[in-house]
């Protein structure tokens, strides 16, 4: 086995798309999105007998005092088609390549959201606060629309039909609708007390080829909207919100159903609702569960530490200054 830097977009994306659930956060385009935002990106692969068996898209994150760390969102990705039993050995080959760069570039640790459990690593691994949700719901789109509706909660089906009766119209939108969507997100943030990235982050996100904006209109006004990823074989609900007015017309239900139908039309196989937690987000979780997806659990977010002393300092600073 050997590790190397991936330099071909098709090689990386084709590998990710072939996996059961295509993770857009590991795609070439998502790396470019961060590069345009000023981040340094590393794309690494591991091959065995000429076959690519693991890839990792890594984002460099800066810390005080000239230090930094890598972040590997929803990765690394392993080719499970080969039924490889020694995941840890493969992973350590990739980490060796990474640590060679860490020595030269003064990285302290690697943060990752692995799709598989990591054991027997030669580095210390610490469980940390989830960056990507460790629990989600994934809807199987390999069924007819009638079957998908039948698996939904009765109230969810009712609200989808109610939105249609009330005259809610959902359409594919673009950058021209961004300001209206942003006002809705600002209302949602204040009402539901959650954090958002800055405005420029979302506007730039809409320039990624597979990122889509859907908006719901009522009486000629945009009252709700969702940002989605349609990459590989999976649609992912990323961000969404609804205005404070017209809550009774059930626009969020219409939005999710429209996106589901669009994903099916484009031949996607899965729809990821991207995060559930009965304790942290009871209302949102109840809403998502109503669509009838299958529960999926990931191991969580972990820090693999290269420099123990500096990592301890980082953890103290994180508590004081909220460094992520």
C-alpha cells in the first residue's frame, strides 16, 4: 500500500460516488468552495495493487501562534466494495502521509468525522464535539412516490397536501432569490436560537455546481427556503428556514417533498435529512422523522493528536475563546 496526493477531480469524485452514500463534503467541488474562501486543501489517497482504496479531502484550519489543524468532514472514505478487513492499516498509511506534512507545516491534530470506527491507531484519539451530526435519517428513494408517502407519518402526509390546497408553490431558485431567503434565515435564527455562518458563506455556497436552493411561495411572497446538495447518489438537506408569517400553510413540508421528488427525477437513491437528536433538537427531529427515513448512526467527531502538549493548550483556549 502507498499514499499519495490526489490531483485529478474525476479520480476523487468517481471514488466517492461509487460508495453506498455519496458524501458531498469529500468531493472535489466542496474542496474548491473552501479554497475560494481562502482555505488550503489537501486531497490524499491510498492505493493497493494499483487500486484506490481510501481517499480524504482535508481542510486546513488556522489556530493562534501560527499553528493549525486538518479537518476531514465525513471522511476519510473507504472503498467497502473490496471488503477490506484491515481498515486500521490502510488508515495508518494515510495518516503517515499526513504526519509527514504535519511535521513540516506545524499541524497539531487531525479532526475527522469517520464513517467507520477507528481502532488500533498509533496516535491518541479524543472524542470531541460533533461537527457533522452523528445521527441522521436517510430516506430510500428506490421506491415509487406512493410508497414513500405511505411510509410517512399520517400528519406529515396531511401537511404536504394542506400546503398544496393552500396554494403553496415550491420552485427551484437561484442567486436572484438569495436576499429573500437570507431574510427568512435571519428570522429563523432569532426564533429558534441557532447559529448561522455569515451571509457571504451561503452566497458562495450557491455557486457550487451541485448545491441547490428551493423556495416556497405563498401569495407571491417567498416564505420558506432550503439549501440542498444533489451529489452522486444522495440528496442532502443542508440548511433551511421559514418566515414568522404564514406558518399555518405548512411550507416546510412542501419544500421537503418537492426536493424528494426532484431527487427521484434526477435518479438519486437516497435523501439525507442531515441530523436528528431528540434532546438537542426535539422539534426539528420530530419534523424530520415524520418523513419516514431510516435512522443512521456514525461514530462521531474525533481529534487525532500529533502534538499532545499543544493540543492541551488548544483545548484550554477553545473553552475560553471558542476556537473551533
